[in-house]
C-alpha cells in the first residue's frame, strides 16, 4: 500500500535537504539560544517539494469527515506570508473555494481591507510552522470577527511547546518538533564550547 502521508522523518529529510531545517548555534530575537532553526520558505522555493508538503498536510484534513463534508465551500487561511504557499497548495489539493491571508501591519495582524462579514467560508487555517501559536490565535480571532467558523488547523511543523488545539479544533502537523531553547551562557552547550553564534531574524 502506498504511504499517503510521509512520515515525520521523511518530512525532516526534505526540510534538511532544502536548507529549511538548519543546525548550528542560533540566537533568536528574544535572546534565546538554540541548536536548531527552521527557515521554512527555503523548502517552499522548490515547486515539487512545496507540493509534496502541502498535499501531505491536506490529507490530514481530508480524513476528517466534518471537514471533507463541507468541501469545496471552505476557505484556506494563512496567518502570515510564510503560510501563503502552504495555503495555495492545500487549496489545490482540497479544491477549496477561497484563500485568505493575514499580514502584520504596524505590529497588528489584519486581513486586507474590504473583506466583509459573511463572505468568508468556514476556515481551515494553515501555516508553515507553529512556534508559539500566537499567530494562529490572533488569526482565529480575526476569522471569528468575520463571522466564519474555524473547522481545521495545521502546519508543516509544530513545536511541541505550542498549543495543540485551537478552541476545540485539533492542530494537525507533519512534524511535531521538540525545540530546545536555552539562555545564553552555561545552559547552552554551544556557548560552553565557544561556538560562534548566528543571529536569526524570526
Ligand atoms: Zn549559546
């Protein structure tokens, strides 16, 4: 039987090969040190890879009867620019009718102007990576303001430290990643070995 959803290991191999998963001594904007960093758009720059990842994620939604019974009158919604290629790929795989995405504008997350209440189909929210869960929670509030229910949520990678539910909706992912974050200094094994740091933007 064909393996319809690639294993977490297979997905991690894709992310490594494309440079989206990186190992080193990284400093995050919040000052935390980590031996790992995900730069997900590097995996989505290759059309074939983007397609494999988005189709795999779409299968996690299609198996849900509540979701599949509402297709194609569904919106695929991304909380940010990183999730846009995921949203288009998942939309294609599910033949969903609509796509929306939010953007950060002067530190506030919003949809573009002139999207009216009642125009948005029930939503499946997708992102490339869920680190804290803040982006999807903020977008969930925006979607609800527009009068649309969220019926599904997922990402290619979810940090296990982030929430695994959005209200009653489970968050589906291809990889559940146990991210290690340390304070600078003795706690960080790379600091102890004087490994030069790389600062990452977000
Ligand atoms: Zn360090």
